[in-house]
């Protein structure tokens, strides 16, 4: 399987995703938007899944 | 250093000495991380394997092992490497070099013994005073003796590096001090100026009092002397990380340091400004006037400057490196960075966390906002983003590059090492995010059971249970990451018959020292100015504290931490009753 | 010294940021008058606390219209007084000192937060608008049971708050031919006069009297009953003023000494 990016970059991106999610949830709570744990996890799973899909989709297809 | 040779080839004896310092550091990290895990699970009431009163023995060990032993042993190793490598000469007398290492190890062992003896009743030694050892809480004298011996060891280490530099200067008259050595010398100047405070606190007041030579002391005075040292010590942890960011990171990114002159200015600013700020840890102390607190606040804000300048140089150097590697565009160059390299990625992530933590530091420094967060869990949140990541993660990442140079062995498990630094990054964000939020709703730090009977915390979003879970998950990830790091280090040490990937050479800066005025290298001048600033900032507060509370304080009996909780509670109850009756 | 163009811009921006922070905080201190703990409190040696006029008897005191002072003591591992009751919407100044080690005095979730250092008196002035029960904890490690150091701060509605105390003096035992005297004393710790209806009951006898107690004064009401009217045996009494109540028992017995013991205050 060929990735669109290197596994190392993918790992760092996934980590960044998690981190941004945790901090964003706090930031949103300050402006009065509170995400439940469930919603946060769902957003996280969706974001990471999207990232992984993007990475494994062969370059050039559908573009 | 001959081209292509590792440091271990060029300086085998020095490499052995630096490895010894690193092993002392890594051992402390392992034990400290284990205690961290116990704390994370205990205070959240998720798993309690110890009695709550033992928690404070654990916490004392966590603080001392990590911020005294782990950080300082690592940094003397890095400094020894930086001085030897950049002056291209070994220490003048290796026996002296081993001597200060021996003193530091002896001191650390004595203090560690005094703390760990607290786990058993069979030895009558206790030091459950946390790493700040505020009197009149009293530890066993060995605890203080060990700290003094350790600090004296670091002073001699500094003397060793100055000696190397003077010898080098004799052979290279009129030359600019090589940047790595310049950083080491300025950092040590700051350390000399600041550690005098803790030395006086211990030698003049706390140690004689713990040996019952003096009857009492002035708690505000010893506390103020501690914080005179307590803020600069955070820069003592951080500046070796800065050194690695300035010296190593640009090279790892594939480029060169942007500006040598600016790096020198940054380190001089730290010499001048790190000490006259310690009172910002005492914004809530009675007996210190608002004026002194205000001065500490303004100085602290100016101390942001060298860090902001560092952020610029680091990012500029990384961008330069990325473009050398073929990176393009406004942001696209980021993808051209060597993310596969754990040393690079670890430092880059540490830098990101540091920038974020810097903003939480501004909240602490804001003297009136500080009242909301002082001594809440917010503070360990800040501690772990700064020394616990900016310094610790940079050290671990740096070790992935340095240890192969020091052993001549190839790093084992490069991919796992990448996973390790990424795990630390994720773990720290989980743990500190929970700590920051917990602090804002008033959950205290340094508390075995922050669950009280009389009230509930009012968490704006989520619940205390959720905060606890997040803290425990973060702490566990961190612990796993620390263990993974240690395992890779041990395996690398035994990975004989291999060679490091990198040749160990450090490229010169884009803008070299010749672009800066020579006055930057006039160390005597900076020492003099720093001393004047310290005298201005501290003479009046100290005089006022002594005139209020006396040099040796009002007559307060010692409060040994050895008294067990039950008898103390009983005594308290008695006192309370007698107070009501009378 | 050569400084790159971008470096200059960054340097300038950094200085603006720093000066901005200092200005904001200075505005908070000077403009908004956010005061800090400082050296305005006197010093006091820990072993003189018991003799001290203020800290010997830790308490809440009214010092002006809507102005109160609290003298509190922190020690391993408790606060005195506990609970601390104060009125909402009043200016309350806490004076806190320590008997032993360094503690803190932190009202959870607020910025009422100070270190408490033996030898020093911390002074904090606050106004609570929200009535309610607040947690009061020590956030500085002070020993093995540090985590048990907890008190209560009750902020009461103005109408519910008073500093009224009721004290009763009554004998425990009386001879059958003696007299039983029960004296209820109402003390008003506030500055304004209060009206209280004091009721004292013993057996079938009831005394009800309205008293006006001036600020910082006390008034007493005494009920006298012949022991013979009650007969031998135990007799319960109650005394009340407003929502304060005291009760006890007096025994009428042959051959007793007439010793008197005061009931507790409320
Ligand atoms: C395995 C990783 C770690 C975990 C799980 C961990 C966990 C904790 C926890 C839960 C506390 C709060 C204790 C309390 O206030 O009750 C704490 C405090 C602290 N930690 Fe860590 N920590 C870790 C690593 C580190 C590192 C690497 C450093 C520094 C290099 C560090 C330095 C400190 C310091 C200075 C304190 C404050 C101690 C005190 O209040 O006396 N920790 N840690
Ligand atoms: Cu500080
Ligand atoms: Cu405490």
C-alpha cells in the first residue's frame, strides 16, 4: 500500500488531531459551547478516520 | 573534532563521564515517573496503592528526583559535551571533572536516602517536606546536607568549564567565545548568582536549626531566599533545552542557526533578568509589600522577551532547514521537515508545548489574576508543560541524537523512539489540560485527597470525574512513554558493533559572531549588571522581612514531619478545645 | 550588530506585547483597585496567639455599617472559627495567622486566596454578593493530614445574618425548699439595636418578654420558680430568643448543693 504521506508525518498529524481536539473543547467551553464527552470522541474518531482515508487513498484518484 | 568521528571516538574519557551523568539522570527519570503515575492515580481516587499520608513522601521524591536530579544531571552532561565539543579540547584535569560528578552523586544519594527512608518506619529518617522544603516543616538534616553537597558539585562543574574556557582563551587570544560555550558560561553565571540564595537559606538558617543549633527561624525569610533561587532554577532547567534548540535543532532540520548574535543576546537577557523576579512566587504572601510584588511582576514580563526572541530564531532556523531540503510555500515547507527523526520531532513538539505553556505562565505572572490559580492544580499544569515537557521532552529527544554520539552505537528502535516522543506530547496535553481546568475550578495541588466533604467543585463544562479520568489517562500515557524511552536508551547502550547515523558535526550559524559587537562576550560586565539588578530588587524586600520577623524569627518550635497524622490530629483537637474553653 | 528586518519587526511586536501586559495588570491594580495581600497586617508570634485580643478568640465582629472583620487562625489541620458565617453584600476583612507551619486560606473557586505564614497576619478584604456555602481549604502542604484541612464559609442573606448569642444560667440541682432561677442573656454582637422576644419555660411556668438589645450590649431575663411548686424529680427547661434555643434539666432533690452551670451559647 502506498501512502500519500510518510507514516511518520501521519503519526504526528494524528497526535496533533487529538491535541487540538482536547484544547479546542476547552476553548469552546470558555465561549459557552460545551461538547459532551461522546460528541468529542465522535468528532475525534471522524477526524482521524478522515485523515487516514486521505492518506491511504491512492494519489491522483478522483482528483 | 576530526571529521566523521563521533564524540566517543574523539574524547573517549569525556564520553564516559557524560554517559555517567546521563545514567544518573535517566535513573531519576524512571523512579520519578513511577511516582508521578502513583500520584496521578491516587489524587484522582482511581487507584490508591498507598496511604494518603505516604502520598507526600511520594510527591517529595517526584519533585526532587525530577527537577533536581533528572534535569541537572542531564544538563551537566550536555554542558560538558557542548564545552568539550565547541572548544575542541578536553577538561584541563579529568580528576577534577570526575570529582564534581562524584560530589553531585553523593549529594543526590544522601537526599534520596532521606526522602525514601520515609517509606519505612524501621529507619528514623523523614524528609516529607516536598521539593520546596518550606520551614518550619522540618526534614532530617541529611536531606539538606545532600542538597548542599549536590549544589556545590554543580558549582565546581561550572568552575571546570570556566577553566577550560580560560585555557582555550590562552591558546586562542582575541577569538570570540564559541556559541555553545558562551551559552554554558552565561547559564552558569546565572546559576551562581541564584543558587547563593538557597545556599544561604540552608547553611545559615535551615540546617543549623534542623541540627538544633539555633532555636528558630524566620519562615518568610527562608521562603523568600528559596524563591530568590526558585525562579532562576527554572531557567537552569530550560537553558540547556534552549542550547539544544539553538545548536542542534537547526542542524537536525537540515539547515543552520539563523543568528548567532541574537542567541548571545538572549542568554545575556537571562543572566540579567532571571533572578530579580522570584517574588512573583510570593504574590499571596503576607509581609511583603505590594510595591515589591509589582517590581517582580514587571521584571517577569520583560523576561518574556528572550523567550519570544528564541521562538523567532528557532522557527526561522527550521524554515531555513526545510527550504534547504526543498520545502516551498508559506506553510508547505513544514512538510519538508524531517518528521521521521525522533530527535527533531521531539524537540519541535516540545517547542510547541512550551509556547502554549508560556501563555499560562503569563497568567501566573499577572499579579492579580494569580489569585485565581495560586496553588491550584493549574500550577502543576504549568510545571509539566514547561519543565516537564519543554525541558524533559527536549532532553529525551536530544538523547536520541547525543547518546549515539557518546556511545558510538546506533540508536535502537528509531520508529519506536518517534512513537515515544509523540506519546509524551499526547500524554502531556491530556494531563495538563485536565490540570489547568481543574485549577480554574479550585482543585488544589499537593493534596492526596482533593475530595472534600463540605462542598463540590463547580465545573463549567464536564465533571470532576471526567477531569480525573483525563488526568489519569494522560499520566499513564506519560509513564508508558518514559519507560519506552528508558528501554531504548538501555538497548542503545548495548548496541555494540554499530555506528550512529549522523556524523556529529554542527554547522556554523548563518549570521556568525562577527556580526555582533564584542561587548557581548564581556562576561564581567554582565555579571556586574546582573548583580546590581539583584541588589536593587532584593535588598529592600529582604531588609523589610528581617526587620518585621527578625533574622532568626519569632520563637517557633520545629515541626518535624515525622509526627504521624493520628497524633497530630489529636494534638490539634486538644489545642482547639483548649482554645475554645479559655 | 546586524539584525534582520523580520527580527526587528518581531522585537518591536514583542515589546508592544510585554508593555501591553504590564499596562493591563497595572490598570487592574490601580484603575480597578484590585488589592493584594501585602505587609499591612501586623506581625504576631505564634506562641502569643492565645493571649492576643483578636486571635485568642477567633470570631466574626462587626466594625461598621456593612463592615465586618474575621479573626481566623489556621493550624494543623483545621481552621478557627469553623464555620465562618458572614453576611452577603458587606465588606468583610479576614485577618488570618498560623499557629505552626505555613498554610493557606483559600475559598474554593474564588480569588479569596492567601498564604498564611506563622509570625505574619494576612489581610484580605472581600465582598461576597452570592449567598451560599463555600469550601474553605488549605492549599499549602502542611503535614501528613494536609488533605483533611477543611473549613466552611457560609455567606448568609443579610436578613438571616446576625451575631446574636444566647446564654443561659440555670442550676442543676435545687433543694425542695429552694428557688430555681433561670437567667437568659441575649448578646448583640452587631452595631444596630435588635428586638428579640425571649421565652423561658420551666414546668408549667412560662416567661415571655420583649427586649431591645443595643449594639455590642446584652440584656438578661430571669424566671424564678419555687422548687416546691414543681415537686421532687427532674424538670426540663427551655429558653429561646429568635431562632436560638437552649435547654436543660434541673433536678429537685433532697441534700443537693446548689451549684450553677451555664448552658452553652448557640
Ligand atoms: C510520568 C510522567 C509524570 C506524571 C504521571 C506526573 C504526575 C504528576 C502529578 C499528578 C503531580 C501533581 C501532584 C500534586 O500536586 O498533588 C505532579 C507534580 C509535579 N511534577 Fe510530575 N508527572 C510526571 C512527570 C514529570 C516530569 C518529567 C517532571 C519534571 C521534569 C515533573 C515535575 C513535577 C513537579 C515539579 C511537580 C510539583 C511537585 C510539588 O508540588 O511539590 N513531573 N506530577
Ligand atoms: Cu517563577
Ligand atoms: Cu495544609
